[in-house]
C-alpha cells in the first residue's frame, strides 16, 4: 500500500457523541480488554459508564448470545463499572493507547466471521470491472464505460434467481459475457465466504490492516448480523470488510488473500441487541455514511443503503445456516453498496488507501466504527486465540 504521508496523521473521532448510537435506549453489548486480568470482559453500557458483566452465565459474548433472552440477561446481570465510555473510547486508539488501562475490543469473540459478497446489484458493475481489469486500476475507467454500454446500470430491479435474471444470464452467456460475479449477483445462490477466523476481528480505534503489497484497495462499510448457533438473529453491528481490489481482480482464487489478513476485519463499536423496540425491520432501513480522511488532505465520502440490498438479510442468514452448523454462532457481514471510483493519486487510477487513513462508518442506530488503516504487518499481531481465551477464563474462575 502507499506509504504514510510526512504530514501529521488525522485524528480518530472517538468522541462518545459520535461513536454511540443516537438512541440512548439502545441495548449495547461489547468486549473490553482488562489489563489486570490479562484477558477480555463482556461489557454493556449503562448510562455513561461501561460495565463489566462477565460471569458464569456469560463468560463470553458467545455464551450471552446463546441465552434464551440475551436482552433480559444483560439487563439483569450484576456488574462493575470500568469507567466512563469516553475514557475507554479514548484509550481504544491503538496509536496512543495506555496498556495499563482498559480499552474496547471487537464485540464478538468465538463466532465464525463470515461475509456475503455482491449483495447489492448496483455495485455489481465494480466487481465486474475488477475481474475484467485483472487488478490493474488504470483500466477501470475504460472498462466502466464499456460495461455500462453493454448491460446498463439499472440492475437493482432484478430479483436474484428470478426468471428475469435467468433470461439476462442466458443472453450474456450467448454473447460471451457471463461472469462469476454476475452468477452470485443475480443467480439463485449468494456468495458467502469466510472473512476471518474467530477472535481475529479488531474493534473501534484499532488499526485496520491492508496487505502491504496491495496497491488498489478500499474500505467496505457494512452491517453485520450476529447469529446464535440455531440461526436466531440476536443483534447487529457495523463492520469494515477491508478489500484488496488488485488481488481479487487478478484471480477470484485469491479471495482469501484479498479478504483475510491481519486486522483486515473491523467490527463494532458494540452489538445492538434486538429487543421490543429495535430489530430486523430497522436493520432493513439503515443508511450508512462513510468518511475517509488521509494525511495528504484527501477526503472520500460515500454511503450504503440497506434498502437497496438485493438479497434480504434473513435470507442470507438462512443460506449460511442451511447446510452448515456453527455451534458458537456466527457474525455475517451483509455486503455493501459502496464502491469508490474517485481518483486519488493519478487520473484514472481510482481510490486506494494510504497508510494512516482514518475510516469512519456511521449510522444513527448503531453508532460509528472508526479505525486507522495501516499495513497488516504494522498492526498489532493477533495472539489471543480460542485456546488462550479458554485458559484465561479458567484461571479467572469463569468456566463452570
């Protein structure tokens, strides 16, 4: 990726008024690092304070989400204050963190980290361009013009798997234009892949990682569903599905290299639990705002509207759970409408990250996920896996 500018790095906006949902009644669950315990805690927000509610009933958020009524368990759980949320947010900035004080982590732990791709038909064109350009950004503008002329831009009316979509597929095959991206974009089966391993995602304030050899990459602002082991949707959060357009464009078989790198999946700031006031209907209406600010003065703004998703979130969750079991549950990133084409470094090359970029993804119902982008090899290494977590919880007397 491009090197850090000599200019000062832009600041992360970790003010509680920006990071927390606008709805003060939102029921929020997350995780925080406890330096004195050498491990994580399950936390919730009560007023302006972050409370540690870790216990035998909920030693992990996985266990909390497996409860028959997670919202009731959170509301009734005893806890102790770890301090004001503003204090923990400030210490969540990886660039300036005091390791002797608590900070916020990704709000999921043992869940499988899965993601759905090409779920917004109106962003399908950009996936086709990546494929046809073979990962070379300079070819994108010309290919974009050609693709629009061939298939148009109004793919949003197509229902994936419908007869209308099948008819378009037949036409494109006859013209030699069928693509693996069109198959999952308008075909009967969605693309669902493994974004990262359990425990590997990073939280608000952490560095978000980009493969150091990538020269064409972008953030992907997404809503993520949190599922229990039986497929029940227990809540939602925000995610940044950091994407390498050059790697995936060279070959779809490089998807794992394009998607799964150290710190390349940011999730948070909290999981908003479904309750009587907020649930699936509200998820379907979320509007995400993205802002990227670089040390070079570059600013990119974009958005993603869940109202334009081609496959319903529940249908994607069912597709994930139909032929596989996830005994620790799963977090499912739902895809994005956003695909940046604004030139940054040179005409015709589009957008790519510079080291030090600050990315903020916000929606009023879920708050804001803010991270600084760095090469993956300069992000904090992932060292706390499931085995280390179990040993830590056992030593703290939290496992039955």
